[in-house]
């Protein structure tokens, strides 16, 4: 009888503790910038290894139908967090969207000005009179013109063509002579797998201020500071694990969605992305954000100049 009483008491305690844990768990919706890929490694690993759960978080990962929508959905209080880009965040804030930077996912630029390595274009100056393909209207004119100015070529000396999402195929087919927006960890590998060698010119080496490629944004008027702090702790733990155990982390990453992730392109991209992840996702660098905002303002991409302290809170 006493034994049964003890068992019932233990069972009741387990139920109470379970209910307490569930009550303490905070659910956050997180929308990616595109379908899951190696750029999202720390997020996937943090979920796979239970780091979010250890911080009292349940992260619902969503993929957008339209990659331009996630920050807008955050601004409209439809989702809690979204992946965006530092340049886009600055443009959105300057336009009046209530957004803050909550974390950094990839702390270096990924965009490049890319050509085929076929001895036709060996220097940026060789692009004079050539066609450059772009995918999305935004700050590409500011970046391309700045890079070209370092070799005394103006934007008027080249032809900008919108090729949509067909960056690699447009370059490989010769439709354009160069592409802007090809990522150094993806398009170079995609072209290589198709038998083409690419040559890349890096914006940060040709006059464009350095910036964070991927950041997470939250609603400026309605964000949970404690939840974001917990999120960043889990993200940092996941990044540390990836850096220390890249091969094991790769296997755990592809296990998230093996049918779409376990392929040669992602495997190569994973290796090339490892050094790009932010080791301190919560770290704040106001000067970096102000410098890039000034760059956008000087090129008339934005008409108001936001201050980093107003949209990059030190959490």
C-alpha cells in the first residue's frame, strides 16, 4: 500500500514538473529568407541538438513563399523573427518599418561580382562595355558602381540586366558577362559542379563597407528581450559545436531534411560557410551599421539616415 502511494506521488510530481516545463517554454516563429540551406546551419543545429529547448524555447522554423516577405511579416506582428540582410534591414528601417536587429547569423558579406574564369575578364576594368546580371532591385547599383570606380569605370559604362533568379545559368550561357549577387559559398560551387570555374571580385575589397550578410530581425515595438537573449545563447552554442565538429554537425544538419539537404552542392557550401558564421551572434557593432547606412545614404538608396543605436539594441 505504501509502495503504491509512493508511485502515485512520483507520477503526480512528474506530471506537475512536465506541466511546469511546458508553461515555461516560449514558442517563437522564425521565418527563413529562403528554403533551408547551409547558411542556416546554426539555427538547424540548435534545433536538432536541443539547444533551443535547453533555453526554454520552442522555435518553429518557417520557409517563405516569397523571400521579400519575412521582414514585412515581422513588422506586421505576424511572426516573431525573420532572417534578413544588414543592407535590407537598414533600407527597411529608413523606410519606416518597425524592425530591430536581434542577432547576426553570418557576419561577413557573401555577395560577389562574379565572372567566368576563362581569361576574358581578368580585372574589374575589363567589365567596361559588358553586361552584368542582377536578380533583385535594391542596393546593387551602389555596390557595383563603387567597385567599378576603383578601376575608373562608371556604372554608365556597363549594362545592368535583370535576370531574375537565373544568375548562374545566365553567366554560364553567356547571356551576361558577370553577375552581381552570386554568393561565394553557393554560386561558385554550383558553377563548378556544372563544369565552369568562376572568378570572384569581393565588394569589401573594392570600396564597399563590410557588413553582416544574414541577420535576424524582430519587431521594434513588440519584441521579447529575454527570449532573444535565450535564442542567441542557443545560437552561439550551436555555432561553437559546428566549428568544433564540422563533419558531425554536417550529418546532423542534413538529417533535418535529408531529401533536400544531402547533396554535393550543399556539402561544398557547408564547408565554405563554416568560417562565415557569427561566433558571437549577440555582439553589437554600431559603427559597422552606421558606416553602411552612410554608404546607402551617399548613394541615395535611402533618403533618411537611421542611427544604429535606434535599431541595433544592445540586448
